[in-house]
C-alpha cells in the first residue's frame, strides 16, 4: 500500500510536518468497570457502612443490581415480582416515584442480598439471559421498552464489560493517515477510535487544551444539564463525578484525563488552528493549512469543530466604555463585586450565569428578548454521595443501570411532544400555545412549575412564561435557582432586547437605558454558520459553504458528495432538541466514520464519498420531517435552531434509536469508493 511522503517524513524546513506515528491506545477497548477509583472493596465494608452507602443510592437501580447479585432464582423473583417496585420514571427521577416507606424496605432487602453476596466471596455475577435483561430494563423504568430499543440499550449497558463500539485493528489503516480538526468531546473520541483501528492521525486544536466547549465556557455557573453519568463516554468509568450535573472544571478535567488514558496527547497540536483544507485530487489527500503556517496532510479529514463554538454578539450601535465580553470569553480579571452588570440574553447560558453572580454584584439587569420554557430538575445542583461512588466502583452493574435510568426516560419520549399535530387547535384557536395534545400537557406542567417558583408575582409571571409552544426552543431545566434569582432585590428581568450601547450603559429595545459597569453578552453562538470560519474545498476547489448555499446538509450529518474522505462530527442535522446526549450521538457518528474508513481500506480505494442521490434524499426527508416539528413553528420568532431563511438545518428530527441503527455501519450502496488514479504523493 502506498504511504504519503508528506506524512512519513519528519518536520522539514518547508513547514510541512509529519504525523506522530504512535497509534497505540493503551486502554484500547476501554473499560466499563470502576477501575481507577480508590474505594473500599466490599469485603471490608461493615453492615453499618453498607447501610449508609445504600442510603445514597437510587433504589430502582439498587434492586436491579441485586437481581444480578442474588444467589438464586427465588431471590430474583422475589425482587421482580414483589411489591417494592418503581411506580414510573421521568428524566432525572432516580427513585422511580417510590414512597419513602417502600424505599426503606427496599434498602433493607438490598442490604441482605448484598451482605449475602459479600459473605459468599463477592463472586462475579453470572451472565443473564436476553429475556431477563429486557425484563430488567422494563422493571427499572416501570414502562415497556420496545423491542427495537433492546439492542441499543444492551450495547449501552455493556454488562459483559465489552465496548462494542471499540475498533479492531483495520488492515490497511496504517496507510490511511487522518487529520482531525478539533479536540473537543467528539474530536477526542475520533482520536481514540482511530488509534484503536491503527490509523496514524494528528489532531489540530485551536485551544491550549482539550474539551472544546468545556474548555471555552468557563463562565460562573457553567455546568452540564444532561446527567453526568450519561454525559460521558460509554466506555469510560463514571465513578468519579462529584455532582450529578458536573460543573465545567470537572468536565474539563475529565476530557484531559480521558485523553491521557488513551494516549491521545502526543497526537494533538494544541494552539494550532486549521484555517483551510483543500482536497488534492491528484494525490488523494487533504492538505490542511494552519494559523501557524504549517501544512498538515492526511488521506482523510474529520471535522470535529463543534456547532456551538463561535460566539455570537449582535451588531448594535454605540460603544460601551467598560468591560464587555461574551460568556464563552469570560473575563476572570474583571471583578464583578459591587458592580452594576447588564447581561444580554437568557438562554441555557444566561440562566446559569445569573444565579452564580447575583449575590456578588450590586445590581444585575437581564435583558431577555424571549422567555424560556423550563421544567423542574430538583437535583440539578446535588452532590454525588460517597455511597454512589462506592456503588459504581464496587457493586457490579450499578453504574451501568444508573446510566440506563438516566438515558431511557429521556430517549425519544421528548420527540412526541415536539411533533405537530396538524389537526390540533389550542385554546386560542391556533397553535401558538401548543402544537398537539401532548405538547399542551407539557405546557401545563412547565407553566405550573414556573409560576409556582415566582410566588404568583403577576409582573414576573408575565415576563417568565413564554408566548410560544413548549419545547420549541432549547428547553431548560432547573431546581428553581434561576427563578429564585429573579425575585432578588438587586436583580431585574427586563423583557426586551438590546437597542444600542452607550458609554455607561445599555439601551433596550423599548428605549429604556440601564446603567452598567460591565456588560455580559450571553447571546449564544453562530450555530447555523457550521464549520465557519474554516474553509473546506473539495473536488474542483469548490468551497463547502458555496456547495451548501446556506442550506447546510450532509448524509446522516456526516458526509457530503464531492468532498471525498471528509467526515463531520456534530455536523448539520445532528443537534439534539428532544433528549439524549451529544456524546451518545458522537459515538454513533464516529462508529459510522470508522466504518467508512474501513470500506476505503478494504477496497484499497483512494476516496469514499456519498452518492448525490443518497445525500439529497436524506436532506429532503430530514427537511420534510423537521417542518413537522414545533422547532419550525412560525410562532417562534427567535431561535438558534432556525437559520436566517427560517428553516431548521441544525437539528436531528429522528428518534435516537433510528439514528443509532442507521449509523451502525455505512450502507455500501450510499457510497462511491474510487480507485487510485496516479497519486503523486505515493512512495
Ligand atoms: P442561546 O440559547 O442561543 O440564547 C441566546 C440568548 O441571547 C437568548 O436569550 C436570545 O434571545 C438572546 N439574544 C440573541 N440575540 C439577541 C439580540 N440580538 N438581542 C437580544 N437578545 C438576543 O445561547 P446559549 O444560552 O449560549 O445556549 C446555546 C446552547 O448551548 C444551548 O442551547 C445548549 O445547547 C448549549 N448550552 C448547554 C448548557 C448546558 O448543558 N447546561 C449550558 C449552556 C449552553 P431569544 O431567546 O429571543 O433568541
């Protein structure tokens, strides 16, 4: 097999650089155990300690774990057929709505089973049958789990300790070097899988460390809103999280640690921004130019630049004399103590910033152009107790089932409330309030909770209850901290946009001036300018943005015709608006990309790209589908889900189970693999 001269030489004076050829991934295949945690092994745990550990745990998860640990079938059936069982499930409801008495009784039952398992020498549980596995899935969430979900969830659970998404060494991978742009969550994942398959690769990262969005968004209060035990790689231990919804520093440290665990660091060029990537047809390589003047080449190119990456600051007239900065460029050197702060924007970011700074500032004025829908997540700021960390590390499968408990109740159920029922008519006679019966139910539930948080204050109620259908924009979740913050004496919520800046303040869209020492832009990101400002030119030098003509699209959000060997992660049509986790989505995409690279290697091809028919058909189906969702509602005036033309290109309108199925491997008929045609750089 040919290799590329440009990547097999060492750095030369021309500025071209080589790949680091160390493809090894020391923990290839990953680990789903609790390894690495210093926790007390079960043999050393007294009854009293055990009791206190169990007090921390999710009871449904604990009981399902006990089914694995039980000595015999009678004990298993006693759990599964007994009266102590979850009454149902809801996103982030860890106790299955069980009564306090039932929880106490269930913990006692679990204590006996675990003590018995301990006294039997803590044997590795026997594998369970597929029938029992499905029964456990349905039992823990108290609802049916459709047959089509079982394979996906079985893979997620990984009770056999195997990482089914791991790559095996691919014959020919060594001759297929890959350039990855971005070392955020998805770029790092791609690097791990490329290493497992045996591809030489280099990762170009504009920042000085990994983590992408979690590197950049260091604003006060930044934390994830998908449960941390699910918002993490499926193949890595999750026994270390200190909070159920980790804050930015912990997430940042996580990505750093995973990078090192998998030997990725030597492959990453930090502080190097890719500016241009050109497909060299003659040689069958991508030529990537960087901000440092370096040229890096690879036979394949993976863009992992993220979607919510380039800060958006609206263009407004006037100048402000004091510090003004975007939340993703937080200025730690600006002390907010006793200052008047005006924050513009109150989406997922702004609603986290306000509670975190409200106590410190003299005044906080929040300009909120539209109110946001939110629902309760009472444990949003909760710490993970020692018992949970201990259980994940020491009770076989506790951590895996806890992951399932976070994932399944939010998996595809949110999509139902997002689909427009064309025959539905709301109380106003239209679809401004809601787009279907189930959407109306969501409205009632969300509105009741929001209104309940502001003590019925009519002025505030008028400002915080949205005037568009629920789930139409990114739905927030809170434990009440945002709404409580709005009731503080030094905080004012203004339901208006921004008109202009003045040297000492901000004038809102109603013409009212708000004095400020500091201005914070919490105005989001240029989500629809996907891949920008990177310029990617495929066959014939055609720029990707020109090819898109402001309608960004890609087959499964990943591949584009005429852009051979080019793959996007978190590309167009992959953002999730109805549950799940972007990490799960990226694991699907990376597996698919690796499948494409395998096709290329197996067929000894030069290039792989989707057929135009498959690409256009995918786009048409996505657009047809997305137009049937609340996200496209004409009653939503502003949303980063919508592009300037009012269409929605960034969201995935499909069920996760479908996306998982479609991305398991590329459909060979969707692709053209071209043979070599005089590759200039071959040796
Ligand atoms: P965003 O959702 O786009 O919100 C931007 C805010 O700025 C909105 O309040 C918006 O008002 C306002 N705004 C934008 N342009 C404006 C203008 N010209 N004048 C006045 N106001 C303007 O951005 P974000 O809050 O940074 O969140 C973006 C995404 O990042 C989220 O959806 C989520 O995916 C991710 N995120 C996640 C977390 C988490 O996991 N916890 C935290 C933060 C962010 P309108 O609503 O009227 O448009």
